């Protein structure tokens, strides 16, 4: 094993020069951080929009903003959070930073394509936000179902389509790069089954991106023809079919859920073994379950359309396929529990967020299996039950993992530790806020509150206020995090090369790493999870 | 020695049994649903209780495992100790693949039994059962056409099947309009007789809407260009909200109506009072 040399001061300063982060850098670490910071900026915008929605819902009547604006805000909130925050961060940021380390490479397979992929995101985001000032943003939800998307705010809808096309293109370029890097850039002697689990997660995710995103792109191009050129692909008034759009849209957008959670599964698999001082339990089954999720994830889309007029055989098929995703997903969760069992667990913030992820995702997974059942779904489809369910998955799941990853990898990237008490405060505020915000929404849905409404039955006011209080807590929780990230960059304890005593290759170099990742030859790590005492007597 | 080795297993067994009992108790006793007012609502509630029991057991079990592990295997800060180098355990992996597979299979089969009892698997006819009309085959648009999907409703158990009351529903931004073709009534509220099947034929004028009555546990999208069908049998007299559940524009949240479930004779009176068609054979069959 190569020991890392003390970091070369000039080299480190060169690496940290802030101007590099605003330019067309081809360094995978710079690009990873560009994705991360850009993603967080959009996260705060999307969060502010969510705050506006929860403020409107404090009262049963529509009184905080005009109804059209409410629909613009809910459309922007969903679009920004999915396409500009979670997908770019959990794939682009961590993928670009970590994958070259994990395969023992100096950079990604196509560094310039990588930079192009990132630089498509800021213009796409600005374009999307600009639509608000160019005659109004899209009001048809992030799903943009026709005919509603054909009849409201045409300019905003076309800008929305252009923006999502750009973001989809960025995602496809990124996926090509991840597949090529994992398959072709591995250090000689490093076998596929010796890779850290995040590589497998990104391989699976990238396959999903490559198979499904082009379908969304084609669909949105046709939708834009319907708006601009008055064609009738999805317009029933011109002989088109509105349900076909839903099939095509969900053919991408259900896999998109796995594009958001599979990388998170990979990141948790990196974090838990380090802090539990135990090997990742069941490496091989973890790999197979990722690939099973990829396959099943492609054949479940119509469970979003159980009330759209789908024939019984289709309902039967998609119920069974969706239910069975619980099996490979369950395997992963049991393996993480087994990784914790008998470990020597450090209860730091990274572990707390990882375990928070397990708890939240299990809750969202259980409601997900219930939603997969046709008769169950027919009552709660398009209600707040679904809103609660998917926020448990994407926020309680993926966003918790993003925060866990921040606490885990910040020392490597910055060279200083994040503050632990502030981190614990951040965790508990977020955890309580999330559950207060989204758990009551399940009850709202079961009892008759549909989603995407600016006004509702007065009997639901108290529970909505409870939910809004949770949202406020989540907003407050970002303060200790922001203070921590900024303060620790200057005053945090010096991390050293490997503060966690981790074995994966990114820790076997200086913190922050030099431009070409290692000062000498890339280390060959055959056992990325070789923690723990081989025999009890050896202690 | 033998008893010592068995103790953790016995404890695990007891914890497992206790978890299942807690799950069953919660599922049976915690009511999260509104009042049931249609024939298929109690069926839905039965499925909900089963899913709620299984979900509660799993959730408490897994959260318990996480919390227990964090407390039991916690490393004191400042100390450097390693866990056990256990990389896997094949029998365990097989176990936690097989058990979820069996649970999921049970849930799938059980929910399809429920779906079947709700009438979802019945090949359906226009104006009698639920589903989406095939618009592409003109020869299939006559009476007796087979349509599929949506969800339909069975008759009240123990009573002979009754002819369904046909009602035409038109959804538009931002209202529902109900037309009773046999009695020639147009209404903004939906009046239905308790205990008699009702068959809705729904069309949308502009964008996609959805017809949802939470107390009936039924929802069906109303799609422009493709009429959809929905049948149900209301059971409990009263007024219940009809809610549009598909984003349909600025006033989507205000797109609501009311369904009034009445005893058959009151419904007949309502029809008689509002119908311009006086005592025709058609209205007679309607109120029978």
C-alpha cells in the first residue's frame, strides 16, 4: 500500500485557488465541487419555494399568493429539486469526485465532455428561473401533463421544456462518462468485484439514465411541437392521445426515482463500514440487488397511472413488478443492518444521517409497497398521501445521504473537519422537521386532501399547520449546516489525510488531494472494506 | 450450556411475536380512514388494515434494530476499536431474500383478491361497469362493447343484482356537471340512491380531471377524448365531497362538488321533483 506523502503546499494552494471553480476546468474534483455548490444554490431556491407553498397552506383559503403563481411555484419547486439539486448532486457531484479515485484513475474517461456536461446546468437553471420573468413560468406541475401543459403559460412551458432537455442532455453526457470510466479506466489489477459499492451504484444508475432519458427528451420535443407548431401528438382535440404522454413521461420518470436513490444507496455503503469498523455485509448480493433494481425499475412505470384508464392486465403486471422491487431493496437494507451489527460504531453526524436515511426510507418503502397495490392506490393516488410518500424517499432518503456524505467527505475535500455539535444539531432539526412535515400528510391524503391545491377543506387546517411547522424546522436546520460549512473551512480542526482510518483509495492521498489525485502511483486496493478484526484473539 | 446458547434465540422469537402482535393491534385499532359509504369501501379498509399491520411490524422491527445497534455497538469517542470482520452469511442472505419475497407475494395476491371483489377484474360493458372506452373501434361502440379497467362495484351482498342508474358526468375547468339521461335532469350535485349501483360515464371538455369521493375510496381520471366509466354502489346516506384530484389549472383546489346519498324513496322524490319527464316508463325503471 502506498503511503501518502505530506501535501505539497504550493500544489494544495494551486488546487484551492477559487478562480478555478468558475472556469472550464477538466479536473474531475473541480467539476465535482462545481456540481455540488451549484446544486446547493438551487436547493436553497427550491427550499424557499417549498416555504412559500407551506405558507399558502397555513390557511384553507388561497390568500398568500395568486392561484396561478401557486401553480408556478409548485412546478418550479419540483423541477428544481429533482433536476437541479438531487440528480446533479448525487450523481454529478459525488460521482465525479469519487469515481476516478475508486477506479484508481487520474481523471474521468472524457474530461472535456465532463466539463461540458456540468456547464449545461447553470444556463439551464437560469433559463428555467428566467421564465418567471418572461410572461410566467410553467403552471402544469413537473409532470407537464397535456392538455393542461398545452393550454397554460405557453412561453413558460416551452422554456421549461428547453431547460429540462438541457439538463437531460447533461445527465446523458455524465452517464456516458461514468460507464466508460468504471468499465475502462480501472487501474490494472483491479477487478470489478473489488470496486467500492458506489461504482456499482453509478454503473447501474448510468444504465438507467442512458436507457430512459432519451425517451423523455423525445417526448418533450413532441410536446413542444404541440405547443409551438400546433401539432396534435398529445392533444385530444386534434386526435392526439393524452395518456400516451403519461406512458412516455413515466418511462423516464419512474427510473428517475432510482437515478436519485441508487447513488445514495452506494454512498451509504461507503460511509457505514468506515464508521462501524466492519466490512460491508454481503458485497456480492449488494451488487446483484443493484442490477435487479435497475432491471425492475424499467418495467414499473404505469403504477403512476392506475387511475388513468389502464386495463386490468396492465394493472396486474405493474402491481406485481412494483411490489417485487421491495425484495432487492430490502436485501440492501438488511445488509446495512448486518453491517452495523457487531460493529464498533462511532455515533458521528455522518452515521446519524445514514441511519436517519435507513429509518426514513424504510417508512417510504412501506408506503410505496402499499401504493403499488391497485385497490389501495385508487383511493390515495394524486393525494397528499403520495406527497408524503415521495418526500420520505427523496428527502428522507436521498437528501439525508447527501448530508451524511457532506460530513463524511468534507475533511477530504477541504482538509478540515466539520464541527460535530453543530452537525448533531443539524441532524436532529432536520430529522424532526422532516417527520413533522411529511408524516401528517399521509393522513391528509387518506382523508380527502388532493395534492397540488392552493385551497382545501377547512377540517384539514390544523394538520396542514403542523406540516408547515415541520417545514419551518427544516428551513431552520440549514442554518447550523451553512454556518458549519463556512466556519469549518477556516477554523475547523485539521483533518489530516485519513481522519476516519478508511481504506478506500480517496483516503490514501493528502487532504485535499493533489491535482492528479496521488503524489505517486495510484494505490491498488483489493479490499476496500477490509475492516475489522480477522480473529477475536488478535486484539 | 444448552440453555445459555438458546437464550438469545428465544428472546429473538419473543420479540418477533411481540412485534407481530403490536402490528396486528395497531392495524386493527388505529383508524386513519374517513367513514365508509360505498360497497367497496369496507373491502378497501380490510386491505388497509392488513397492509398497516404488516407495515407497522416491519417498521418497528427495522427501526428497533437500528436504534439497538447504535446503542449496543457504540464506540466511545476517542477509542479505536474494530468490529468483527464478518463479510457475509449466505443462509441469512437467503432468509432475508425469501421472507420479503413471500410477504410481497402474499400482499400482491391478497390485494388482487380485494380488487377482484371490488369488481375490478370483471369484463365491463359501457354504462354498466367501469373502465375506459375504446375510441378507435367504431364497431365496438355499441351496447355490449367490452371495455376494461377503472374500478367497478358489486351489488350489495345478499341482494339480487339491480340495474345500474346511468349518469353522465362532464368535467370542465372548474366544475362537474351531472346529467341523468333517463329523467333528463342536469344537476351540479350528484344525487344517488343508497344500495343501487350507479354507472358514471365521464367526459372532459378541456383538460384531465379526476373524480374522487374519499368516502367511496374510488377515483377515476376524466380524460378529454377518451370517455371513462366508473361504477359504484353507495351504502350510507349522507353528503360527501367530490374532489378533483388531477391538477387542472388555477382553480383546481376549488373544483369540488357534493354527492348526496339518499334512501331510494327520497332519491325517487328528488327525481320526480326535478325531472321534466313525468312518469315515463324510463323514469319508472330508474327509480325501481
